[in-house]
C-alpha cells in the first residue's frame, strides 16, 4: 500500500519535472508537408524541395520560450529530416533532426518535433539535414521575438523582412551528391538567390519613406561567403544569432555559410527604387544577385550601374577581419531574459580543456573511405552509422560509435592529407568550460557550427595560432553565436560552456565538406540520468537500425505524447492554442 503510494508520488514528481519545461508557455502548432516540385530560380527548371508547396519554406515565427509542435509529413520518396540551425534544444537533443540524433522520417510517414525556444531570441534558419537535400531547398527562416516585457535595445521597426541568401546550383541535388560520392569536388555554383529568386525576377521589399526596417539575413547556401549591401543606404547591425550587438553602421556586411544576423536600415533617401546587392566573396569569380527596395510612391527604377565598388573586393580578408572584430556584444542590452547580456562574465570562468580542431582534405582510409576524397577534422572523417548515435547511447548499444575518436589536437598525419574514416564522437563533461581553436590550413573560408550551444568568439586572425594568441582574446564583449568563420590559413578561437546535455553535431557549414565527413558529434555527458539535465526520450521517437529491436518492450521508459487540445485558433500559418490543462 505504502509502496504504491510512494510510486504514485514518485511518478507525479517525475511528471512535474518532465512537464515543467512545457508548463505555462504558449504552444504553436505547425503542420508541414514536404514534397518535390518543379522550381526554376535561375530560369532553368529543376526539382526543388517544397514545404506546403513553398520554396523557400514558411517562416517559423515565435517568441522566447514558446513550445513549437511541428508535424513534418514526408511526401518525398526519400528518407528526410529537418534540423534547426541555432535553436538550442535545451536538454532536448532528441529533436535536433540530424542523422546522429534522429531516425529519418520514412517516405510517406510523419514525425512531430516537440521543442521549445527556451531562453532564446534572434534570427536563425531550418534546413533539410540528410543526403544533399539542402541543395534543393527545404529551408526557411526562424524568428524568435522577445517577450513583450523584455526591452529590445532599439525602437520597434515598421516591418521585418526575411532575407534568405545563398549560392545555388541548377544541377539537381542528386547529381551533386553523385559527384561527391564518386570522390569529385563540386564545380562553382551557378548563381546567388535572395529568398529563392534572382534578378531580374527578384523579390521586392516595399518601404515607406522615413521608416526603419529590420532585415533578418541568413546565408542558407552551400558554401559561399556572401556580402550584402543596400544601394545608397547604411545598415545598423543589431543582432547576431541571438546576441544584441553594439549598434555600428556598415555599408555592407559579410555573411558566411550558415550564419544569420539582423540589420536595421532607414528609408531616408528620395522615393525611388534601390537595390539590395548580394555578391559572393573569396571565390575568384564573383556571382551577384539583386532584389529591389521600393519606396511607396517610387519615382523610378534603381540607379545603374550597380554599386559593385561599394562592396569589398573579392579577396579582401582584411575588410572582413576588421568587420568581424567590430562586432561586439552590447553589454547593457537585454537578450532573452530581462537582465543585461554582460552579466555573464565568461572571462572569469576557468577553462578546463583546450581543443584544437584542424580541418583537412585527402584520400580516406578506413570504413567507407576507399581512397576517395574526404574531408576531416584532426585527421578523422565522420562515417555515418546505421543507428543514430543518440539512440545507441541511450539504449546502450555498443559498436555504433567510438567515444574519444577525435583527438584534442591535430595529429601530425593530418598535415599530410591522409584521413581516417570513422564514426567518431568527442566526449565531454556537462558544465565544463572549453576553449576551442579552429584551425584552417587551406585556401578557402571555413564556417563551423555547433548544435545545442552558443560560443563566445574571442579571437580570429590569419596565420598560425599559438599560446601567445590568447593575449589578444576579447575577454570583455565578444559575441555569443553558433556559427563562426575561419579565414584561409587562419584560426578562430571560441569559449563554450557545455551546459546542454546531449549528442550535438559539430559541422562544417561548407556543405560538400560536411557531406564528405567534416563533422563529428560532441557528447555532453552527465552520469546522472535526470530530467533536470535532459528530457526523457520522446514517446513518438522513431526507432531504426540497431535501436529498432532495442526499443521493443521499452515503452515504459518513453514518455507518453501529450494530448493535443482540439480547439485551435488559426493565425497566419500558425495554429495557436493554450497548453493542455490535463495530462
Ligand atoms: C525571369 O522570368 C522570365 C519570365 O517568367 C523568364 O523567362 C526568365 O527565364 C526568368 N529569368 C531568370 C533569371 O530566372
Ligand atoms: C504523426 O502525426 C500524428 C497526427 O498528427 C501524430 O499523432 C503522430 O504522433 C505523428 N507521428 C510521429 C512519429 O510523430
Ligand atoms: C546598447 O543597448 C542600450 C539599451 O539597453 C541602448 O540604449 C544603447 O544605445 C546600445 N548601445 C550601443 C552602443 O549600441
Ligand atoms: C580558477 O583557477 C584559479 C587558479 O587555479 C583559482 O584560484 C580560482 O579559484 C579558479 N576560479 C574558479 C571560479 O573556479
Ligand atoms: C543503459 O545503461 C545504464 C547504465 O548501466 C542504465 O542505467 C540504463 O538503464 C541503460 N539503459 C537502457 C535503456 O537499458
């Protein structure tokens, strides 16, 4: 009798803990259907990935702490997953949507992501993470607005525009994937898109004279660094991947692969059309595309020729370095919480570990290597496993990945170009504070992204990193973000608090490199299994590979999916409702 009472109490407590993450905060429901459809953004018809018939996909718009319930129905003939670039998935790597955390959604089936924009603000994007799907679309913007009572450090803009920019190929994603599978490099891209379009058929942004607008810009392309400018207008940088920045004015901004930022601009010129110009950088041959900013009552088209000279020259690393060094945190501004961002003194925390990660390329030995071109981190090229690593870890299935497979420093062999192919995972302790130095010994710009975390970007330069480089670190007001560039033959240093338990993808945002192994998983681990540190495996988790059998008879361990309330209020493409009252 007492025993069952205790059990009931225990069960109630677990439920409270489990559900505290969801309690009170509003729910937003999204229903997305993924399909192939013909698109011709560069004037050449090709197969695109559409979400509810749209290319790019709909904007995922929400507020800090909102619960996002996104039902994704896969109407492609291929396995599919969406991932969320910048959504931190606190305690919830179960929803990260990469092959190391989730089983693919099989053709014709659906998966409901249940996640929360916990303690976040800012501009991010989502994308398809499997195969080479990203080359076909399936991406869209994520906007996390501040809660109503949290001060935002600038007046409310008259409107906000999503600006998804990226390089683009007219070659199908499958042909590009075949090229990579055969060990070849990709050719240069065919063009640049702005919100899925290119001039002269570009998108228009309608503005009124005297008003100020926010552009939320994300580089959703496959590789190229892009520079964006607005003819005759300056831009004020206000936000970088969830950090409110010191509000500097720029004539053009560089956005590297996978990065996001927000700028304000005021329509303070005479009423006519102006162009938004987006150009590739560091590529040798500049590709360019434009969109139109149209003033109400415009007296005519934009001035020609385009202000190409207003942007930096293609190979000007100094311009880019100077710009990135000027991007700093506004220490007196609030972020997701009502306290200033500067109250977190990252410089007073002791670094417990230094990890140096060098990227390399070369013919690969080992599993699936076969001597073909692969890309690597510290000499190790990631080999996909038959079972998501997160599930193998959870179900104690051995032999799927090797913990400790990535060394903390580049081995001398990495320099020779020989790479080893392996399903390698880097281990780390929950709450450790780590210095990561990203080293780029090659000629192209690198861009690195870590899921589940933001990192303080304390240093960046060309040349070789050494202990003495630490003397130049910004230990006062570095920005905290999730995607950082590394210049050719240069390095970038970041500090990161590993405060989010889970299995997290660390990847090159140069998509061919990621596809051919320049990624790994970082396991942030605590020996205690507590919902305080990590949410339980979701009740609807798809099970596959060696986890399919392991999952049988495990239903008691998996949390029950929460019932959906039946009355929804439909608003834009968002269906809102109050959280369910009864569990
Ligand atoms: C622009 O649109 C026209 C008419 O729809 C089409 O013929 C042309 O190919 C398009 N150009 C580009 C670059 O998409
Ligand atoms: C598929 O959608 C149904 C209906 O919305 C939902 O109940 C179910 O949980 C979804 N399946 C998965 C695996 O999430
Ligand atoms: C920083 O944010 C505050 C609001 O908290 C704002 O008043 C100030 O102008 C901002 N400073 C800079 C340099 O951007
Ligand atoms: C950091 O390390 C120093 C020297 O080892 C030590 O004195 C200090 O207490 C540590 N600080 C924290 C916050 O752990
Ligand atoms: C995996 O192993 C751990 C530690 O031995 C144990 O606590 C846990 O219950 C196991 N998980 C499953 C799903 O069997």
